[in-house]
């Protein structure tokens, strides 16, 4: 109960409470009132000006934002639900139940962590660009879609193909290891509002008492990431379709406004590319056209993955009707200079200071310093702490890790931990710094910096000793071809294969049992030898000139090598979505890389002994290993790449000494 002497005071502050807690529920609101009463009893009656200042501080401490979040689930729940549905083992309702639970869990997690600007419509059954294609009704004719709301059958046919037609093309999402479904567009493409997912998700979160920021792929980036459909001239201007898709964006915006949305986020990542004048002009015309529809909404334009060029920055910060701009300040050091030199007055700056693409704990002190310097630029009430990009490019939750030791775990932050980091920075910026949390972070950073596990002086000296001539072959290509021909006597057009043969269920069982120590090393070697023998025989029967051993001993082209190199660590559940239900578990490069022992020589020698034909030594190249790993951020990437290259070089030399004359590094 509220004391009668304070009822008038508390009632007078109801508007402030409504501002601070827009969806509190009765019990929660009463709890907030009790807190205010407690403050009054401790400090005497406070006047409205003091309460307004308290409200301002409370709002600022929540000035935090997440660009996006992993959708697969901490233990790949969505992957298994999707594959069960595709195999006909579960229903659409079963799949939707898993999706609903995951979305609810993600929103509640961010809300409880104190995030103010929580994204919605970042969940997807397959891909966010495909979701936009569905929203716009841009279904290629071959899928025989007849209109109406796009269902799972049509959606997954576009993503995966079906018995009669192929899937749409898939390509890399900028320079990440995520792949998106490329829209196929042309002058005859008919657009219609065919998926209400963005509005449905907003309402879904709102029903949980969580007000979210709906996220849409921006109209210009959508078109710039598309390709001309089959039969359409490659010179066709995809941006000419802008006028056809904007009416649908207006419909979506109108429905979101009607549902109660106060913010909307447009992801326009193509702004970080080198765009020409007519492409930049498309942004200006698109948002000028949308301005009236967006009236009454706070509009955030989000960019990520790189520095934004000066001309693009100028275009972005001049767009009509835009309230806020989001920047990747991890990969955008030059963007910081642009912001400091000219940031538009009265606009919000969503500062992406927490890395969304790696798994290292943030340097909170350094990030806070950056944020404090930006307060003078954007204004204290207009600065929002954010991630550099969506967290979908990192692992989900460190809590689920059982393979990593405590020291390495203390150096890391997965998506769930990054949410906490963002809010901790926002609170610190508002004068509510958690000193214990910051101290623990500083201690972890110091531990990593001083750990003997990180530094190998021999490796560093070898990398530092590299000269320009070491990056060039000592002989020209014609001399190498002559030497190769004398040694191998190959035909003019020799035949070979890429390397790996299909991994059977039986083969996976053997590897799994050996790893679990259920079979002996002798039994394991015997099983692998038998498989290699089969592969060699098949190639000889097909009259292949240069053979491969099939790689039956390997689990993954990167993980296999990482497990045998120093400076690598591996997770139990550090899965990251690559495309659809496909997930990868990138190794973590935490220290200097070296090769303690030969990695492939034993198996290559065994395979070579089974044939008189040349046997290739199969190695994953250093750039591939680098790009498919979570790379240490305490030294330049090229230095880590050189270290890996030197380790692979030793393997090449050992293969050569063992009589393996051909090496095929995957790049």
C-alpha cells in the first residue's frame, strides 16, 4: 500500500512512470511506485524537476540497441526443427512452435538485460533477404505462385528448390560467411504485399509486453543486392524498380504504425560500398518518397561491415525523414572521423562499438572512452550504444560451453554476453557504471595479454623475418611446369578431383567412436585405410591421372587442421548460421599459430603406397583457415595469416620429403 501522505505525490508522477515503463503491468508498476516512495522517504520529498532529471537518467541508462540476434537457438533448435519439417517428420505447427519459443526467449532476454531498442523481424526460417522477397511478392514464375500470403511451401521452394524446379541463387552476405538468397528481378516482375511477417512479429513481441524496433532490409539495398532474372538483359537497371516496391514499403509502414510501433529500422548495408552518383541518388529519392508515410515514426538507417565512404555519409545524413543513423565503429575507424567532423544536429547516433562479428570480450574502458568522446558530437540524449552489426555472425551463448577452459572463456563474449556488454556501456555512459563488471573485464583483458598461451616468440620471430622475396616464387611458372612434367609425365590435359569423397554414415560412426575412445587406434587406422583403398581403386578404374585419398579422416576442412595447430581452441556449441539450417562451428584462434607435428603426411604416404600414380597432398590454405575462424583481435589479421602460412609451409616440406609431389591447398 502507498502511504496516504504520499498518494498525491505518486499520482502526480504517473505520467513519468508511463514514460519510463510503457508496458509495465499492474504489479510491476506498483513496484516502481514503491521504489519512488522509498526514494522519497530516504531523501525527503523531491520536486517535479528532480523527478524529471531522474526520468532523464533512467531513459539514458537504457540507451542501448542490438542490430540483430542469432536465430538458430543456443543448441541449434531451429536447425533441427527445420530439418524435421523438411523430412516430413513434423508439422508446420511444430515448426512454428519452435520459432515462437525462440523469438520469445530472445526478446525477453534482451528486455531483461535492459536493452531499450530491441529488434524484431530479424528472425527468419531461412534468410532475411528471402523474407523481403516474400514481403514484396517477388516470386519467380517457375514456382507457380498464384498470389495471396506466401506460405512455407513456396518460401522453402525458393530457398531450396523442389522436385521440379531449382532453388534461387545463394551468395555471400558481404564479406561474412553467411549466405543470402539473391532476388531475381526484371521489368515484368509483379510486386504485391505478400508476407505480413514484419507486422506479425512486432505484434507478437508487443503481446509479451515488449515494444520492439521492426527491422526491414531497406528498399535500395534490396535492389542493389538483386540480380536480373533469367532472360533479362544483364544491363537492366534494377534501381528502375524502386517506384514499384516503395508502395509496398508504405503499406508495411502504415500497418506497423497502426500496430503501435514508434521506431523502425531500415538496414541499408550497401551504403558502405563504393556507389556511383545514380545509386546514391536512389537513396535520396527513396526516402523522400517514403517521408510522408514515415511521419510520426523514429527512423533508423543502419549500416555495417565497413567504413562508410564520405559521399555515402553525406547522402545518408541528408536523407529526408530520418531520425537516426547506425554505424559500425569496429570496422569503421574512418567513419568515426566523419562523425566527429560533421554530424547533423538533433539526430540520434547509434554507435556500434561492440563487435558483432567476433567472440572476444569487449574492451569496455576503450569503448566507453569512444562513447564519451561522441557525446560531445551527438549530444548526451542522442547517443545510443549498439553492436557493430547483427550478432547473428557470432556464437549464441558462452554458458553452453563445456570444452573451453575457464581462462579462455574469461576472454570471450558470445551474443548473449554482448547484449550485457552493450547495456553495461549504456549504464556507464549514463553515470551508472558497474565498477565490479568493468574491473572483471579489465582483469580478463590483462590475463589474455599476459598469458604465455598467447605468445610464441619463435613463431613471432619467423613471421617478422619474412622479406618481400619470400612472398614470390624463386622460379617462373614455365620452369616449374618443365620440372613437373619431367617428374610426373602427365598428359597435356591431366585429370584429377578436388579432394574429398562423400562421408558415409559408417565413416562418421568410426570417427565418432574413435574420438569417444570406443575403438582402438589400430581399429581406426584399419577402417580409414580400407576407405582410402576403395577411393584409390575407384579413381584408377576411372583412369584419373592425379589421385586424391578422399580425406576420410577429416571432419571439417578447417577444424581438422586447427585441431593440430597450436593457438587454436574449439567450442562445443559455438555454432553460427551459414545458410538455411546449415551451421558451422568456427575454431577460435587465440594465440600464435605453429605446427607441432605433421598433420597429413601419414595418410598421404599410406595412399601413395597404394598406387603408382601421383597422389596429391590435400591442405586447406591459410586464407581459408583464417576466414573460417574467429580470429584474434590483438594483432593485425595479416600477421595471423602469415603464421598459419608458415605452419602450412612446414607441412608442404614434409609432404615433399615423404615423396608426395603434388599439393593442392584450398583457398
